[in-house]
C-alpha cells in the first residue's frame, strides 16, 4: 500500500474525485501535480481546488519551454504526422507531463503515481510507459480501471455526497484537451462520425469561410530544422508557436477531423486545431525541398510513419524512438533557409523558399541552353533503367 501518491491533476471532475477516492481507498496522502504546457487555464485556481478537495499539497510547474523545445520541435523535425494528418498534440504532451511528474514524485517522496486517464484511451499507455522508464518499480494507480463509477452522473453524485467543491454537470457534449500545440475534441456528440462538429465548438481557429478576405503572407526562417524567426524577428520556441497560433488561427488554418486507430485497438474520432504547428510543418517541408538530398529526404519520409506511431502509442522514451530521433536530427542539420507562406481561409500555400546552401540549381534545371547538363546522357540512363522490363517483356512474348 502506498503512503504518498502523486496525482496528475487537471482540476476537472475526474481528478478531483480521484483525490478523495485514492486517499480513502489506499489510506494515503495524495499530492496533486499540474503541468503548465500552455493550456491557457487558471492553474492557480486548479491548485486552490486541489487543496480544497483534500490534497495536502498541490504543485504547478511551468513546462512550456520544455514542451515546445524538447518535444514539439523534435517531432516537427521528423515531419511526424500520425496516419498522415495528426500533428500529435496530445501524444507529445503526455511524456512531457509524465517526466515532470516523476521528478516531482521523487522530490516529494511519493512511492506511487496516479492519473485520470480511462481504460479505453491512449493516455493511460503514454503516462505509464513514461513512468516505468523513469522508475521501473513505481506503483501506478489508475482509478478509472479500479473504481466502480460508471460515468459522470455517478461521479457528480459522489462529489455531492462527500462535499467536494467542483462545478460539473452530467451534460458533457465532448471532451477538450488543450496545450500550446493544439486543442483536441473527442467523445460525446463527436462519437457519431457522420455528425459535423458544431461551429461554436472551435476555440482556436476561425471558421475558414469567415476568415479574413485578404491573405496573410509570412516568412519563417529555419536553422537546422527549427523555426527561429518570423518576418525577420528572432523568437524563442514558445513565442514562435504562440504567435503562429494567433496568426494562423485568425485565418482558419489547422483544423483536422480524423477517425484514427487507437493503440488499444479501437477506432476513435478526434477533431483537432493545430494552427501554428500546421504552419511550421509546411515551412519546414518547403525548406527541406531545396536543402535535402533526394535519398535522405526519402529515407526521412519512409521513417516518418514509424516515428509518428511510436510517439502516438506512448514510446517517446523507447530506444527505437531515440535512435530515430538521432537520425532525423542529423538529417535536419542541412535544413536552414526561409519559407514564404500564404495563409488564406484555412489553407497554407508555399509562395517561395530559399536557402544559403540550396541544392536547387537553376543552371541545371533551365530549359534554356546550358553547359552543365548533356541531354544525350538521358538516353543511356533510360535504357539501363528499362533493361529489367525489356527482359521480362521478351520472356512474356516467347
């Protein structure tokens, strides 16, 4: 039986009930931990709420820089998109939070951790794989896999029975998760994959149809695969992402409605807003196109789905993800240059790209006369590449 538990606390209904339930069930102290990863919530109020529901201590830690610099930017360097669309906003946040949790658990003398993730989702896997990475013998308490509550109505009844000060109603149209990279929506009314999201649901992006009629053109400078300047102004990782979120969100950029395959085996519908991340992804791809060798780019693109699946499934701290990251980062050393992008009614269009060490050679690709490329060389090149097909065709005719 643990005597001190560190709980990942959000301030919501589930984790507020968990504070009391864990303390009663395990007869232990529950320390609450909140990570600030740019969710734009009143975390001081969350700390006060944690104390009010019975926690002897509540910790709030600012992880915004760590989140963007050490998790978001490495994934962007990899070009990571889960199932071709999802920029992994929640998937990247969970190992960042878990690492902070484990540091706090060590500092607070906690011999167990707890989280509010359900037994149906991916977050339970992400939290727990990370926890075992940092402390292989840690005890993990997952209330949703243990308690007998069937849903929010019973949780609300429990708060009233025990005098837990929490504002909640049984009517929850969908679940929202927010951080500096994205806002996600799932569950509730969104469980019908045929139903369009309500227009009022979106928090971060304008309806593209109502976005400004005048396009916004921006320039993003990259160094070794990371964005470092916006329209000539040098910015750190957090400010860069925050500014692009505001600019791209105003123009309706970054919405994705996806039915994805969860690691636990089921399909799930998620709606995401990732305005700044979408722009950074496009800018990096534009500069890559003129700075990366063809085969290096293809290798990175071949590895991307594997990398994205590892992150989505919770294997951020696994040796294979770390090995892929080293390769990706080595490839990204050449990705230095500037992308000029147009944002207009939900779309991102590349208008131009330049780089100090560009592999694009106008003197080679020109249709005008040149002294670099001998077009007669193409005849032998084509014949050699056609050799295996010619041999097979001859066999087929015989």
